[in-house]
């Protein structure tokens, strides 16, 4: 135990990490219990540690309050028991707003109160492609509009996904079987590196814990192995403030799991995670019952974005349409909507629905590098338009959008957004408070323009519109 | 009774009309029974006659077999009883294919076997606008792509529909009440004239018998008046081969009617109509149970044309989406979809669904002459594209389209149509019989072009496509 293992200062919502040397004999993953208590005043938080290989044990902690903290370790091995110390939590850096949680029933905010307008994308296994492509993906993300990435812990076996990952989560091999009691720490360190890289770009990592597209056996482990894997993963990753837990991609396609397994996974994650990061589960066809109390928000796959309002009402939680088909040109129906349709679905789900939408891109590629699975570069026309939408959302009051009429949502009485989609009304009646005056701009969602109407309005006001599809309105109090 | 009342020759599926002079005292509509039996060999058809005012009684008959027919009248009044005669039914003219009925479960055909691909439009009360506008509507229809018109018997009171009709179906007035036992024959003669005008243009008249948009009281008559009106209407109009009976527009908005009323209306019409013209009922929100045996085809209002296949399966009848929103720019959501969206919905419902779709147009107009209600001229861009679709349908084998895969329908193994809509696959696998060869053309549904692929295909064949939305494929056996 050397002094450099115990940094004296850590940012609020940063990671304090303690590493101790410990036993290597037998199976440390199974035999050694290691955890720590982190305390400030009368408050104590119990945090699981994990074995990181080569005799090193670590425990990570994300402090949520500034000031002095102290810790003490606990273990069934004397060399890991009772290590104690102190550290100081200082103010977060300018880009550090803390973890995200549900805000105002249907929306999200960072822990420091900053609103978070989820604009997701999907690169399922970008983190299994080797450093060259992974670095290219990060470079693309740097200028892309996305602030959430859906990605898998396990590698993927599917159309356009035939390559082996650089490493595996367990010792063993596909041919001879996996020792699911012996994790491969390097595999998880790489995952942590990529989650950290996303964090540096301001991107949340919506980590998919299980998925059906598997040729290795990771989708069909026994219950004990599943739960052990979940606890190990949470112990390693929960201290990353940008982590979200997605129990599954297309849970209903995993025929080896019962609904009771999914319920148990939620509980295991919830029990293990000291920070209560966001938890969800994504469907292929039938939705999971997002009313269950351990679900923080509805993560759905669906193509009809006009139904977001209905799901908000059903679940009384934020609705994130994580998959609404991808912009692309593959043969399969899930991956060939036009850029215009993708942009349209974003506006429908976000502006009419008061929900959140996810992007993905699947253009045929000579080397099968499709963004939706492997990352790389973006080829489509939707991201620029999605960026335009994000700018409009961020340049608005902090509240989430709430429906006001069939085509409109509002943030209080200061700010209204309307979206007409494939409709092209030549006139529209705004119903605004009559004690205030508002400017009106016509939004062209495809051409990314905002055109002021030239007159201010108040109360019930009929505004004249160009009769063109894919327009919206931004109405702001003066 | 003069000889000119009894034409000696009538076309098959034409109208034989007999008129007799009879009593005028009391209320002939109520007091006088008048009908005729039409016979050929051992076959006899009982047909109701009707009072046409000014002492004239008529009975109309649409013969369906060529050759010699005879008739004899029946009445509770001696002067109308026992009039007998003969006439000859000759071959139909070149444009006369007879009435339409259901064919091959999901489709329609004329009585002579000619396929009928329903391409509908809606001008609810074009027949209540005075001759000048009505003649303009007919001139428009002459070059428009539509072969069915949805239209109401009663006038309409609604947004953009504030004008009074030129005449009323009953004696009386709105202020003093209607004598629903005394029809206004001139009103119905005008309706017949317009139904006949449509017939001359090859257009079916889908006659809406009741609708909720009413300020006169025609939507809230008592049951006896409703039934009497239906019997009178059927007696007058059933002999027109282009008549379809639509019990209602938006039946569910007529709060004075119970479901048992709608069931009864179907039965009254079915009992009264010697020719069993097509019968349907149109909803606003909940569908009527189109499985009921008196419903010949499902007439639905719905915006999701991807569900046509499901409704075919549910009802095992043809599905006609008579209202899927209208091309236009009014404020209300039912009347402001873009031309492209209207064309898209036609292709979805027709080519993917194996069903049939209806058009309507609602562009704001200085004098409130919106096609969807009053007719006039067409302003939109969808009719030309709908005409293109109709040409493709008519230039194909006689069968109806049956689903083959998610994006395709076929007529046997000779002819396949695919439509990709907002999807833009760069390649698509056709699964064709391997013992035949096919030409493939790329259909641009918006630009109305057919571009041959340049190679023929057979069996399972991957074809390369431009990655653009709103394309389809026509695949024809060589």
C-alpha cells in the first residue's frame, strides 16, 4: 500500500480509487471479500471492491459531497481488512455536472441541476474493434451531436458482425468453455477506458449488460454466473458518473431467460450500485413492464414515435425510444430509413412526445464497418439535423417539454415548440397566455433554418405558415 | 300508361324503368304500396317501386341477364295493380361492366369479371352545390384518376361547409320541422342525376346514408323515419349499377344512434336491395365490427396504412381505407398531410397492404371550396401520382395483390410489386420462382418513373437499388 494509491484530493463526482495488494492463491474472484465504507459525518456508504488481477484489489468511490471523507476497508483476509484513510473532495471541474437522474417525472438532469436533453446514438460493440477504429469513433463523436452511447459489455455476433473481439470477459475459450468464475481484468479495464473516454466527451454510456446476439455463450450462462458478472461489473464501473445500466438489448429475444431473471438482474444491480445510476431494459417486440419500481425510465424499441405521449402516461417515467430504426440502406427493415425519416422521428418523439430518441446508422460498407455496431465515421445526413434540434433544446428554459396540444409542447409559459411533421397547415392557432407577448419563428427541421414571423403574438393567435412538410415553430416570451 | 314508358330494349346492367300514373290524395308515400315482379324463365325478382310526386309511380330494374324479361306490377291500389309487359335485355355497351362485388375474398370485380382496383376520392356534398360547381366537379373528375366517389345523401354542416343546400329531402323546413313522411322527389332526382353522371365517367358512387355533421335534424330522426328514408332511397337508386351503400360517415360520432340502429340499417338495406350492392360503414375512432355478415367490406378511417394486412386478416374481407387524412393545408390534423404523404399512404395501403385507399383534398380556399366537401378543381400534387399508381395496377394480371413478404405483394407468380416507403435499401433479395425469368423495374412513386434494371432475374436474386426513399419495384415474368 503506497501513498500514491491514495490521492488526497478528488473532484466531486470524480473517482476516488484505493488499491491494495492481496492474496493470489486459489480463486480470488470467489474467495476474497473486499469492500470499503466511505464516511462523511454520520453518513456512511458501503462500496464493493473487486479483484483486478495480479494480486491487486481495488475499490472505487464517487463522492457526491465536497469536503473531508474517510474510508475503512473490510475483508475476510487480514491483509485487506481495516485499511483506513482520508481524502478531500473538491469542487467539480467545469465539464463535470455529476451523474444523471430522473427529473420532473418525465425528464433528466445532472446532479448539479443542469438539464440533460438525451440525444442518443448506438454503436453496440464499438469498444470491441481494436484501438485504431475505436479512436476513430471517439474522434467522430467529438463533433457529433450525441450525448449518450448505447454499447454492450459483451461482443456481438450478427449480420455485419462476424469479427472476433480482441479479448474476452472470462478466462477460457469458446472451444473449451469459459471459466465464468474467473474474470479477465484486462477486458474490463478496456471497457472502463472507453467509458472514461466517453465521459471526457460529455457522453453518457448506456451500458447493455446482456444481449441475444451471441456465439460465445455469454447469453446463456447460468444464473449464478449472470449474477456474479453483474456484481463484478457494478463494482468496477459504478463510480463512473456517466454510467447507465441497460439490463438488455432486446430482452425478449433471449430465450434462455425468464421474466423472473430480468426482475432479478434489476434487483442485483440496484442492490450493488451505491449511486443508483439509471436502470432500464430494451425490448424487441413486447415492452417490459416499465412500471416495475426498479425501472427508472422506459427504454423502448418502436417505430411509431407518435405514441411517446401514451407511454409517458402509462409509465409516469421518462420515455427514451432507444431504437426507432436506423438511417441507412441495409436490406433489413430495422436499418434502412431515410435521413429525413430519422430526423422526423427525432422531432416527433422529442417535440411532440415530450420524450427522447436514439439515433443509429447502417449504411452498407465494404468492410462491414457500420456505425450502429462498430462505430467509425458517420455517413448520413441526419446527424447535422439532430445537432440543430439539440441546439434548439439547449437554447431554451431548463424544464422538460410538456405537451400543450396535439402538435406542441412547452416549457412553462416562456417557451413553446411545435412540430407538424408530414402535415403542412397553412395556418395554425396558437393558444398562449394573453398577458405576455411572444416571438414566433418558423423552424425548417430539414434545412435547419429559423425564420422569424416578423410580428409578435399574444393570447389566441392565428399565424400563417408556409404549406410545407417538416416544419415547426419556436415561440418564445419576450 | 303510354308505350314510351316501356322501352322495348335495355342494356344488361342498364336501368329498365316503368312509370305509371296513380293516386295523389292523402299521403302516397305512406298509403300506396307499389312494386313489380321481374321474371325470366323460372326466376322472379321482387322490386320495390316508389312515388315520384305529381301522381307518378315508378319502378326501376337492373337486369343482370340478357334475353326476354317480363314484369307485372303489384299494389294496394287497383290502378297500379297488374300492369304487365315484356322487354328485351341486350348486351352491355363497351363501358358497362355491371355492378361491383367482392372477388377473391380481399378484392373487387365488376359483374363481367373485369377487375376493379378501387382508387377513391371524397367530395362529401359536391351534389349540394348548385349546377355550376357540380358541373365543374364532373369536368375535373373526367381527367382525374378516381373510380369511386364518397358522397352524402344529406347536406353537411361543418367547418368550411356553411352554405345551405339548394333543396331538402323532405317537405317542410328547418324552422318549422320536416315532414319526414313526405319526401321531396326533386331532391332525389337530382341525386340520381349526379349518380348517373358519375356512372357515365366510370365512377362508383359510395353513397353515405347518414352522417353526424348536421344542423337540419337529418342526423336525429326517429327510427321509423330513418327506415322509411332508407327504403325510399334504395327503391329509387338500387338500379344504378355504380351504387355502393355506406351506412355512415363516422357512425360513432352520431350520438343519437345505438349500435343496434346501425345493425338494423344494414338489414333494411340488405332486405330492400334486389342486387346486393356493396355495403359498408365508416368510423371516426372505433371500427364497427366488420365481421358482421351484412358488411361486404371494411371501410375504415385510419392513418396507419401499415395495418391494412392485419385488418384483412381480422375481417377476411376487402379493406378500403376511405379516410387516411387529406392532402391539404387546413389547421385540423385530418386535412393537412403533404402530397408526398398522401401518395405514400396510397402505396402503403395498396401495394404493401393488399387493400384500397381513398383520397381527399383540403387546401384553404377564399370561398371555402375545398374538394373534400364541395368538389370544384383539384389543387394538389397527389392526383397525378395516384394516376401513375392506377396505371401500374391496371397494367397487370387480373388478380388482386396478395402479400409475399414485408414489402411486397404479388399477383400469382407473374407479377410482383414492392414498395419501400421511407426505407431506402441499397439492396434487396427477391425470392422468385426459379423456373421462370423476370424483368425488374425501379419505380419512383413521386417522380413517376419506371427504370429497368437491365438484367433479368430468377429464383433468389439480390438486386441493387438506389438508396432513396419512396421507391418500389415492379417485377414481371417474361
